[in-house]
């Protein structure tokens, strides 16, 4: 009986914490879906940052994939206030610079 009460209390506590987090996100003026896409984009940003650092010369197909993934990251970051991702600004800037370089390279080749 005591174990059942503890389980109910823990489940209730988890529910309260999740509700509080959602409320804080909404009070900040952010949609929960946008915040979730920001979290996913942040993970993609890390991968693109490493990719941009490792590969100086990309194949045409790799460039297209990089551009598409970078555009998704940029769109997700635009929906979130800058204060939430200022720690990631250097990575964002590096990915953006590589994005611009690839766009310019592809533009001059066409």
C-alpha cells in the first residue's frame, strides 16, 4: 500500500514538473512545438558544426545536404529568443559562414 502511494506521488510530481515547464515556455512567448524543434535543431547544429570543421572540400551532394540541414536549423533558431541560445552563437556563426561559402561557391559554379 505504501509503495502504491509513493508511485502515485512520483507520477503526480512528474506531471507537475512537466506542466510547470510547459507553462514557463508559454509565458516566454514560445510555442511548445517551436521549442521542441529548437532542441532538435540544437543537436543538428552540433553535428553541422563538427562537419563544417572537418570537411573543407565537400562533394556536390554533401553540399546540398549541408545546405538543407543548415536552413532547418536557421528556421528553428529564428523562432526562439536570442537569450536562450547565446551560448551556441559561435557554433551558429561557424555553420552560417560555411553555409554562405557553399552558397557562394554553388552560385559562381552555375
